[in-house]
C-alpha cells in the first residue's frame, strides 16, 4: 500500500475511534505527520514533523518527488487545527517557503481546505478517507 492510501486508511481508522473533529485533526497530525499533541507541538511543526508514512501515491499536481507528502499534508493539518487555515497557509508560504504554485504549495492549500471543511462540519471525519483518496491519491 502506498503512503497516500495509508494516509486515507489512517483517517478512516481515526474516524471510527475519535469523537471530536478537532481531536481527529490533531490525531491525524500526530500519527502521520509526527506533530505531537501537547506543549511540544510547535517544536515538532517548526522542525517539519517526522515521516511516519514514507512513500508515494499522490497525484502529480501535489507530488514533489519525495517520500514526504503524507507528512507534509498531516503536518499542515496539525498546525491548521491549532492556528486556523489562513495563518497556517501564510506561514507555509512565508516561513516554510512553499510557493503557492509548487506541489507543496498546492498540497498545503488542500490541507488547509480539508481542515476548514472538517471544522465547519461540511466534511465529517467519517468521510475524510474518501476525500483524501479523491483529492490527493493518484489512484
């Protein structure tokens, strides 16, 4: 199974065991992106998190030819769940230097959009895996 499919499976598993949308987002960020819950989350996020799911499987438009796109997506999710989508996108562009037109920039936009949808109730955690497969994964 590729990393994008594993990301979707992790989201599916979490949706069955996590009641709150916020906790769902934070758990996804921790399990896939290595951004811990608790006081050290900012340190993890600033260091780029950790690759818990190495591999590929992402659509070409968001694939930067590395094995870290699952980490990137989940790390952005973890930060946006705490700081909000707007500030997270700004930090990604201006601090993380992910140009909006790059694969990482497009992946960031999808991650902050994902968080906004989950937080608003437009997307429920039970449907998150299918959203990931449909918007991020190559198959």
